[in-house]
């Protein structure tokens, strides 16, 4: 297993002979208006986007917020790219953008060429506070984590955009991952 953090939640994970791109956000520096203090992203990508997508076997989108899948990534990825999503809603949204090789990761797990991918729960902020902000900005509340399992690799758990709560503890207890990736950016809304 090899994990390469590109920026924020954007990762390349080489796992059991397959290369996964997680939550691609390819915007150039300061492409988006300020949420709180200044335009973002704060830094340019360390690798050109066309090089990031080279030899990718699949993309995993934990959810469709702009900081996990932006218009720059959407325009660059070939429409036949294998993409894994959390639910039918996200699948339908991608199909409207003409992506045509989309699969939903189930809580019971699915197989991708010998790798078991399992959806886990997320608590995407304190719901009573965060959900109205998301909905007010045309965004969904839902997000997922993902567990990677293969007999030749350590178990990997990408917790996703979540607070620590029983769902995360349950995933750790159930899957006993050797490695856990968390999105620990202390994101806040005004």
C-alpha cells in the first residue's frame, strides 16, 4: 500500500495492485471565493492534474461537495472512469454529468477486482448546525467513509468528513484497520 496526499482530501492510494483517486479537487490556487477569510484553495496542486489521473483504476467520491469533487476534476476525468459513490442520489448526479461507469459502495461491501470496499457512516458535522448551512448552499448533508480490505494488504479505513462518534468507533471495532486516514482540517462555517 502506498498513500500519497495531493491536497486536502485528495489522495492517490495504491492498494492491492490498483490505483485509486480519492475526492479529486483540482482547482488552481484561490479559484474559489472566500468562505470565511480568503479565497481558496490556499495552495496550487503539487502535481499537474493530468499527471494525477494517469494510470488511475478508479475514483472514490466520499460525497459531492466542491472540496471533494470540483468542476476542474469533473471536466478532466474521462466520462468512462470507474467511479464509486455513497448512494443513488450521487450516482444520479454524476450520470447527469455524463459519467457512465458508476457503482454504489454498500455498507455490506462490494468487490472491486479482489479488493473489498465497504461504506461506513459519517457524522458530517453537528447536524443541527451543519445541515442547514449545507442545504442553504445547495449541498447535501450525507457523506461516507470507506474501508479497503485485501488479504495481501493492511486494512485501510478512510474515515471521510466526520466527527468522532459511535459510527467511527464501530467501524474501527468491526474492521480493525491498521491504518486510518482522517480529514482533520478543523473546517468551520461562519
